């Protein structure tokens, strides 16, 4: 059965669909690639749902294979890079076929003949549902393999109204946020622009070349974008910047709004376990948000955000499902602040909370102050052991080019002492070349 999204691609015809190192591909050409993938699947003569790894990135061939697999009721595992990078993941999900894509082309390679044995995949197969398997980032341990009803996920995009605002693909092909960008852009008939890489220079070049209007990004990337002192003319086409995956410091949001006065900033929210949801901000300078989506329920239990949604995963293939309650709630592990009007603000992971002599704080509270100090390019705050108070606050700081360490250290200490409670003031300031990771991977 031809899916609604594949039919929509054919209907959009000559409109540009994807642009990148592979050139510019129209929706009609993408529809032709979906046909090619259908024929390749039919030639295999598969009699039961089968697990395919689709390896590559936001390219036409990879996109076509994902949609063809969803139509045929198979299980798709999108992965970035190449197969040699993912032996453990391929084995964990019991991948039977690998589709190695490179822009417009794809090679279909057999891996093993065993059918999928996991109960979650068998349950999807029993009701004729296609499956999508995503892996978590693995920053807190072994990457978790998450199983989702692929058709149910795609159905959430069907009601979106057409528009032709070009969108940039910055988040990964194997990331819930990246797939949300891909399917959401295709569904409305807009152009998805794939930069050569995720560096600031490559992203700015792609925005300028294709007149990108919508930039989905993390606060970390947006901070680097500000620091790059990019000529405004290269980013003049931007009309919307959506931000998520980690907390946005209010000081950074204010600087972004000043730098891009014509751009609308929208905070997004989601997790790999439950999906991406519509939100609204109480005011333009606020990092609070309201979860405004009919497919989502939420509540706060002991300062932790719990979610229950129509599109949440069936569970993990390779890990305990203890974070899901018997009545379907997912315990996110995110500590939130709530307001009387129902708005919430994500403060960070519960495990990141710092306890200084019984006084607790979240890293983002300190990072917001440090990032506003002139000369600071980036920072990370963490708790380190202290014999006196149990933990103490440490900040790693990346300096902007040409800055003097002692001048910035003095300004940083002065800002923190004037704006933070005493237990939140860093006792250790370390200058580093770079900081590892992003502040919080909320879309795991």
C-alpha cells in the first residue's frame, strides 16, 4: 500500500525536496527513488517483517528507503556514518539487511538470515505495524535501543499544512529531532537543506546558498553561531529558529534575540521515548514553555516530569523498562520548575543536581550567568567532591579568541557573586580548549 507521505511527495512534483552535496532533488525524483526501493524490497521475496539498517544521513536514498520500509511493514534502524561504525548496534537489533546509502544511491547488503526474536518486534509484526528503532546517545551508559510504531509516528505529520519555507537539517538522521525535521519538512512540501557538516561555517554557507528560513538547533550551536561573528547578510533569510535538546540559558536567549531581531524563536520539546510535541512560550524572552499538544499528557512528580503520549515507544530492546509505569507514564528524569499558570521550565537531569552542604542547585542556573560574561565562548558547570561540603561547584570555561584568563576570571567571579546565592558561586574555574557534549540531551 502506498503511504500518504509517498503520495504527497509524488503530488508535490517538481518542487525541490532535498538539497546537499548530492545536488538538489525534487519531490518527483524522491518519489522515483521510493519506487526503486519498493522494487528492491519486492525482489527479496520476504514473507515476514524484516529488520533493515538504513545507514547514511539526510539524503534522498536513505529517505526513500525509510518510507518504503514503513509502507511494507518492515523494521527500520536509521544510523549515521557507515556500517563499520555500528557493529554492536547491528547485532543488538539483530539486523538482517543493511542499506548503505550515499546521497542518491544505496547498496543492499545481507547480514544474517535469522528473523527478529525480540517480543517488542514480534508484537508489532503481529498487528501488521512497521517498526522504527532508534538508539539513545549513550552518554550515560550503553545506548538504549527504542522500538516505536513507525506508521503511528508518521501519521502525526499528515495534518500539517503546506508551506515552502526552506528548513536546515542540523540534528542527526538517527536522532528523534532529526527525523522530526525530515518528515515534518517533507509533509509540508518544503525544501530540506543538508549542510556539508555541522560546523558553523558549513551551516552558514548552506543557509546563505539556499535561503534557509527555518533553523532547528541546540543552544550550544546557537552560542557558537553568535561567537563566530557571522556577517548578517549570510543569515538574512532566517525567519524562525527552533531550539531544544538541552536547556536554554535566559542570558543566551536575550543575546540571540538582540542579534536576530527579525527572527521568531520557538522552544521545542520532546524525548525519543515519547516523541516531539507542540509547545508555546508565555512570552518571547522566557525559557518557560507550555506543552500544548492533544496527543500528550504530562504531570510533575517530586519535581520530575512524567509524560504519556500516543506516540511513545513500546519499550527498550536491550534495557529495563522500569522508567515506564504500569499505567503508561514515562519518567523522563528531567527536573522541572513549574508556575501557577501551568508553564514549566526544564532545569536539567536529576542526576546532574549539585548538593553543596545540603543546598541544591542545577548547572544551568550557573551556566546562564557565566555565559553572559564578556569573553566567555562556552562553559560547563558540574559538581566535584569536597571534603567540607560534599560537593562544590566547578566551571570549565572556553575563552573567546584573544581574551585574558585573569580578566575573565575576575569578571566571572564578580558576576556570580552578585547574581547567585553563595552556595551556587563556583569555587573552581578551569579554562579549557573545549567542553564535552551538550548541556542536556533531552531528546535522547
